């Protein structure tokens, strides 16, 4: 019974020697107790330090630290003989006291009671009450040497075990200061102890004799001894879920053992010197403390062991297998919500599963490990076949194939038909009309009957997913999904031709691709539904992506057309579903094939509630007119009406919504289309002063410009107000805007240029304002009227001002511009300089 699991390094933090590690039960945190007298909390998810607490100023080693999660505390014991408790949110020290008379080796937290247990080199074990100011409840005495570790029994937390340098393991109850019994057998000091988490009455211990012993604490006998480490054992633990024993030692090696067969499965060495501590957390996360730092790894796979065929689900938890009939479920759950199911136990597998796959007709399913497989009948879990090989895949007629390192075996009626030898290591097999064999660099598709190479493609996909008609294959790599067209009718033609090393170039034709890292996928007709590693659920049509949901870390297992439900499952075997109408999918498929007439016929069978979804789909494919006919959602309809330049509909939606942005967009569109009336109406409703300024000034609408200017002035939109007043030649109002805006320098220069008679009071205001902050500069500003010798042209300027003041009172129609162009362009100021006696009142519009 072999065991295969992935090991992925999640976090490495270099530091001083780490004597203790613990993983937080809720957060992605690892607590490390350092030999330098410091404890750190690190987030192994984002590789950051959450907290760092100096436990003692003498830098005495911290030998053990644990989370007290319910109180958001950490407890630490160090070589200054003290036990200290800190709030890990505030760093506040909650308690500190001398707990033992010699080094404290271990502290553990009771899973339900407010108790701590400590063990020490003073040979004692002590029970403390956190809710009673850490009062000492009981001292446990029977060891005659250092007590290195204590551990609670998860099946009975009132029982605990201790490991001592007196070569023994003792089992105690918290109500009695003397042990229940003693386990002897180690030939050296015992450093670690742990209980089995399942139904087996087992203990595990490891010691300085370099051995790990499995004990039956009911019979008090050692039932097995594990030997492989080359130095003292520092920790040994039963995995709570997987059939694993994990051990560490001062040889720097981490070893994984099968807890049923006691076979050494694999070993790790991170070259960080001695390993001192180990913890097992949620989601199969492991933490290790080394001489040179902390390492966090994840073992196993997130993807559940599950298969679904014709509504029947089979899934495995370790060696146990269960089934669910989703066809029989009255699924009324909303999209993304939990589906209430009843699972039925099938039986116990003979092998530890890496995967499970149904036969095409659903009558059988195969469970495979890393080296062997077993085929069962779906109805009664009866063994129907077994053999050597892994990654079993089924053909459409019930034949199957398995792989070994450099060979692929094909079976018909449970009898091997032939064996293919390969010149590359086969890392994965994929089922389909032609089956795929993947290496680390490429994939080769073979014919099931002849093993002839149909096509070699130089990508190494982690998944190959076919549609039901076997005409499209999705090849998913770590970063991309490539969609390839395949014509099954061409296969007989290929088989009649001579074999080429790379197969037949025309066998697959590229369609499109998407940039996604998917963890599951499923075709419903030609529409590809998939999930991603970061929790996105989406579907792709012709390379376009449509998001269904977010933050759902699930895997697609299948679709039941009668229910119009797509089913997904997570690693905890929770099932959710989403409604996917089969007629909607058929409509999308026909659109992709450009069979528009057929799509129109199917549309008649689709309820109105799906029209918005179809409208977005058509919009993405740039079929906007059709999308506009179907759209029900007003926001989407508005967007489409803008793109299709349907001004009236867009204006109606914008009016109803009173959305300022929409009204501005309508105004811009109407202006482009020459629909000035609608443009003005929309921009007025939107208070778009800039747009109205453009329209009013372009059309010469002076009254409207003045109204706009007044409104802008009231709303302190001074740039618009100034521009509008200036276009209407209302200079007094322009000055008022500048003064109101505290733009006094600009007001002064504007007055000197256009209305010098107003200059003196403005200069006075400017000087007074400036005197408050820059008095010296204020004194240097002069009123030009106080210096007539230097500004001798001011009198002439005032004459021109009065002349134009009268002219401005007479509006000149825009259509008469050419008639008055010469008059408007004349330079009266220069004429007065040349002829000071020129009577400006005699100049008339028609005098030229």
C-alpha cells in the first residue's frame, strides 16, 4: 500500500536556531521560538513578519512557544526559568513568573480547559490555571531525569504523555499527580512523544538512540520501531488526516513514513543543519525549526479525489470512498450556495489514492495510486480488476490505459492488449478520442487502437479537456489555455498514411487561447467553463472570458442537463452549483459557428431572464445590434445605445436615471450627431457648464450665455463664469469674478487692459490683501494714476474704453461679421496717439 504526495515549499525564514515552531489554527502564521530569546510570528502566505517579541533581555533561549488562540496570546518558556504570556496583537505582557527550578523544555495548551502544562529539567511536570492568575494546580512527579516533552491525547484531553531523558514515556491524567503507567524500551533519552489522532490506541516516541517507537498504550507494548535517522530524534508526529508519520532529527533530515505499513516513503533535507521541532497545521501545512531558520511546506494536493459521471459522484477521503447521486437531489439552491446532499459510504480502498476516474458509461471507476490501480463496480464497490501502473484513463469504448515511467499499457476487457515503450518519461496521461501522453517538454497524442502518433505538440499541459463532440481540445498549461480544433473524421485518413515522428500537422488546428491558470475545466457543448487557482469561476467563448463568480476555490466536477446545473466541489468535499441553461449554451455554440438562423430559432425557446446574459455575450463578439435587441438591463442598454448612436433611447435612459455622467455622454453623442436640441437638454440636466459654453458660444446665444455665466458664478465655477461673461463683453462681471476668486493681480491687469477707469479701487484691494502676508512687496505696487508722467497714455485708454462701452451695448449679429470686420479690427488707441484731438463719437459702423 504505497503513498504518494506532493511537497511544496511555502516559506523559508533564515534566523538564529529555532527550538520551537507552531502553526496558527486560523491564520497563515508560524510561531518560532529562537535560541536568542526572541519569538517571531511570520505570515508564510505573504512572507512577512507579523510580530517579533523579545521574551527576555538576557537573551536566554526560548525552548518552546505556543499560541493560546482563544485569548489571542502566546506563551513562551525560556532558560531563565520563567513562563511568560503576551498578547500577540498588542505585545502587552500578560504574565511572567518563575515556573520551574531548571530549564523549561515544553509547554502545551489544553484544547478546551484553561490549562497549561509545562515540563522541565527539574524532572517535574506542572499544571497551571490561566483563568486563576496562572495558579499552580498540580505537580506531576515520577521521572528521574529531564522531561523533554508533553502531549495531550486528542481522544481524551484529560490524558497526556511525557517523554524523558530517563529513557521512558509515561502516561498521566490531569487529576492524578502519579502516572497511569510507564513505557520502557528506548536505549537512550526520549525527546518527543505524540498520540495517534484516529481510532488506534497508539503513541509514538523518538529518542537519543536514533529510533522511533510505535506503542499500543492499551497493551503497553512497542509494536514497531522505525530506524533510518543518523542522529538523535528531535520530533515525531502522527499526521491527523493522512496515513503518515513525520520525524525529524539532529541529522538535518525530515522523514515521512507510512503509518500503516511503516515504510519510509520519502525524505527531505533543506541543508539548514539540525532539525529541532515540527508542527502540523491546517490544510496539510508543516512547519520545521532548524539551526538556521524556519521552513513551512505543504504536502498533498488541494484538488479533491473525485469523479462524476451521469450525475453519480465518487470521492475519496484518505482510504475511504463515498458516493453521492446528484440526479436524485432536489437542487433548489441559489448560484454558488451549498447543495444539500446525502453521501453513502462505498468502502475502503486497498491503495492510497492519487486519483479516481469513472468509465464512460459510469458502470465502473478506477482508483489509482502512484504505482498501482484498482477498478471497482460503481454499484457495489466490487473489485473488477487491478494491476501495476498509475494515471488510469478510459477510452470511449471502455478500454483503458495506465502509465509507468517509460511505458504505456493499453487494456481491453481487463487484459493487456499491447505495451508501448517510450523514449521519454511519461509524466501524465489524458483521455480523449486520441489519448495524450505528456513529458516535461511536450505532449504526444496517440491512436487508441494502433498507438500511432497522431500529433506531437511542444507544450506540456497539466490538463487536457475535450468537448462532448470531440472536436475541441483545451490544453491547459500553468499560464495559458490553448484551444485546438480536431476533426475525428480525419483519423482514418491519418491512419492510412505513413507515420511521421511528429505526427500529422493537420490533426489539430489552433482556435484561440486565454491567459489563465486553471485548476479545473469542463465543456458544455463548445462553451468552456473553468475555475482558477485564485478562486475565479468563469467561462470562455472563442477566447472571450465571462466571469461567473469570484473568491470560490472550487473544482468543476460535471453538468446535469436535466437540472441545468453545473456542479463544483472544494477540497473539503462541499458541493455548490450554478444554473447553466442548456438552450443558452446551444445558442452560444451556434453563434460561434455563425449559424445565425439556427441561433434565432433556439432563441425562441430561451426565457427572458437569460437575455441579459446573451446580450453581454453578443456584445463581446461585436454583434451589437443583436445584443441591443435582447438587452434588458438599462445600464447595458445605455452603453449599447451609445455605441450604436441611438440618441433618443440613450437620452430617455439617462433622463430616467438622472445620472449626470450618462447625461453628459448623451450630450456629447447628440452633438456629434448634430442633434443640438437633445444635446442642450442633456447638458442642461447634467449641469455640464463646459459643454453648454461650447454650444451657446458656437451658436451665438448671448442670453443663454449670460444665464450660464450667472449660474456658474453662483456655483463658484469661476472659469466658466469668466469665459461666458467675457464672450458677452460684460467686463464688469469679469472683474467681479476675478475679485470674488481673489485673483486680484489678474483683476488689476485685466482692468488696465480693458477698463482702466476701474483700475484704482482694484489696485487698492490688491495692496491691502498683499500687505497681510507680504507687506514690503505691497508697498512696491503703485497705482498708475498716481504717476501720470510715467503712464501718460491712460487718458487715451479711458477714451477708448468709453467708446467701446457704448459699442458693446449694441449687439452685432454674427451673420453681419464681415460687414463690420474692418471696424472691429481697427486700432483706435494708435489713432488717438497719432491724433489726440480725434473725436471718437463721430466714428460710426457704416463710416468705413
